[in-house]
């Protein structure tokens, strides 16, 4: 298939304003939705794998969660470089390589039997693949929208919720019938099918810009950007605790069934869809991204503290709904606040800085969260004792 990236010689031409709509603009959002489906949808479904790996390998929750955490860490870290590759005109190349690495990671996960094999397959290989495709796609979609950018990107981000429902549903229905290994392979075929659709849809709008450094270090001299980077680092540290531990918590501590735990995971991911769209609508239409971000992230923090009071399946259902909604809303509203800091002709490199800033928070967030989960368990035990 012939490359569709614009030639580098077009750098001197003036950049047209984003169309802010139209067939090809919205098709990029469809492609972006599927890419988020393949990346974040699979990643936030790690609750499928967490209890299984703990039982199969007889490991602590924190050890298993390193697999998922390194996956998200690499998604952001590799985005530090793949975003710049988008600016240089290598978007399609990175997409194809990234898709291949994702598929290799998924299918080798299905035959892995030891911790280090799972770490290499699901953690490293899939993480690298996700990192190659995610940041360039966000940058590409952003070039098509201006006034509707937050809402359009949030619609694409709902792919995380879509995948977060479909992958656990596949697991719930197929694991009892065909076993874990073939269930993972079915997920791989789903990712393969969506990858083919993505490659047929993506189009770049801006000309390639070959010149320029890999990372724009001058941005760190801007106080506004530094404060934003710090806030997003802290936000991402605790955003996804529920995605990793809610299912294991409902089984191990609340006595829930496997079916209940899968339902819990699907609810968590489904609630993320309005959690992405509602704050985007409010930010675009009424209040602005930062004014939406502050109350939503405070609400998410309150929900994390409230976890210590959850002592029943019913209470857990209520908690995951509230916690997931506010955590997702806060994270997405924070993402919306970044766009005024970036130049439209430099989106790939600008996004790269952001992914690099938050990658470390994703690496340590969930393993640290295992300690928080244990603390919550101890608190619940004390509450019941009184």
C-alpha cells in the first residue's frame, strides 16, 4: 500500500486551519477509537489476567501487577519518541510495526507458562507496540479539530471503554468453554481485525517536518507547562487502581463469584465511557478543561479514600461506579487542558514530552496500589470487628 504521508518538501507551505469536521476528520476519530480499543481497552482489562496469574503462578498481587504497569509505562515512554516520528512523517510505518508487536505479544502470552515469559510478552512486547501507535494517533486526530478537539478526542478515547467491556465479555464467555489460552488468542484475532480497519482509514493532514530535536527541552522553562506536567504525573499515579484490583478484591475479600467479578470489571470499563464524554462536553461548551479538571479529580480522590469503607458486594458495585467515573473524568479533563500549551505544527513532539512526564507514574502506580489495597482490607477488618 502506498504511503500517504505528505512529503517533507511541503514544510514551507502555510498550514491550513483544522477542518473541525467532515468525513475524513471523523474517520480519523473512528480509527483512533479502534486504536484506543486495541491499546487502553486491552490494558484496562488487566483485571482479567491479575487473578489468573496470581493463582497459576502463586504470586503476590503486586508482583503480577508489574506486568500491567510496565505495559502502560512503555505506552507512555515510547510515546516520547513515536510522537516525534509522527511529525517527521513516519506515522503509517510506526502503526504497522506497533500492530505487529501488539499481536506478537498477545499470541505469545497465550503460550507463556512462567512469570518472565508473561512479563516479556504482555508487559514488554505489547507495551512497546502500544507506545508506537498511541501517541502518533492522538497527534494525528488533533490536527483535524480545533474548537471540537476535546470532544472529538474524548469520543476516540471511549475506545478504552468499548474494549474494556468487550475483552472481559470475551473472557467471561469463552474461558469456561475453550480455556484461557484460546481465549487470549481470540482476543488477538479481534485486535488483528481492528488493526486492518485502522490501517485502511488513517490519513495524515499536515506536511511532514523532518527537522527539529527529538525532545523540546525549552518547554521545561515554562512554569505553566511544568505545573501541568506535575499535576498529570500525580493524577496518573492513582487513576487506575480500580481497573487492576477491583476484580481480585471482589473475589478474595468479599467472597464474590467469578461471574460477579467479571461483571464488576465490565461495569468499571463501561462507566468510563460517560466519564470521558461528559467532562469533554462541559469543558468544550461551558467551563474550560482546567475548571472541569479540578472538581473531578478532587472527587476521584474522595472515592479512593472511601474504598476503605467497602465491605460488601453491593457496596463494591456502588464504589466502582463512582470511583471509575470520577477518575476517568479527571484524567480526561486534565488531558483536555494540555492543548492550549501545544503548537498545531508540533503536536507529535509536544505530546511526546507529556508521555515522558507521566510514564514513571504508570510504572509504579499499580504495584504501589497493592499496598493501598492491603491497607483497605485491614481497615475493613477493623470496621467489621467493631
